[in-house]
């Protein structure tokens, strides 16, 4: 049996890309636009309870916290649309990887490692983030292109040698 090729999957937001300040500001704006509620917004403290939550879970959290009678299912799509548009407006030209990540990625790639991105975020947001930070990363990390593979639980984009994570991988 040939030796296994090391493969690392990184989360996108808050791990690969320093996107959380923009994402939180976009969430606040979207909730305010759709519901009229201006959620507490001191970054990062006021967002600790919802870090890592889906927009649906954020809406449920704020509904309960502030005693709102929202029909979360009825407003979810509009909040997501507003959030994604505001996020792209806020983050355009401002996203960066975390210090040392590009160097780590280059060294790991040179050692034969392949990479993937896993995220519960929308595929459009993942692709936007990767395009925004492409210049920060060693260009050859993208040698395989960005090939999204969707599952019901997450979105994965393969960045390097391994192709997509479909087929025999069993999904994520």
C-alpha cells in the first residue's frame, strides 16, 4: 500500500481568514434591516454567545434573548441575503489571513501536504474569502483550482493536490 498523503482541512472563517469582525458587523446590519432590532455589537465580546452559529441559530438566540416573536423560518432567507451582501461590501479589499499562515501553508505544501477548506458558511462566502486572500497565500497552494464539493453538513473547497473530496472519501 502506498504511503498516505497528508491532508489538512482548515475552517475558513476565523481560522484561515480573519473575517469575523466583518461577519459580525454584517449580521448586526442584516438583523437590524429585517427585524428592526439593533443587537449589542461591541466586538468581539457581544458576539461570543453566537460565534460559530449559523444565521438560523443566531436568529433563534436573539429571538429568545430579547423576547421577540419572530417567525425565524419566515425571515431567515432575507436575513441571509442581507448579511451576505453587507459582508461582501464590508470585507472587499480588507480580508487577510492570520499572521504566519501563508508561511505555514508554503512549508506544509513543500513537505507534500494537500489542503482543503471546510466551512458551514455559504459556498459563495467561502469562494469570496478565498479570492480576497489569494494574494496573501503562496500562489501554488491554489494549483488545483477551487473545486467545491457540497454536502448536507458543510462545504468543502479543495485547494491543492487532492482534487475534490467526493468519491471514495466518503464525504465530510
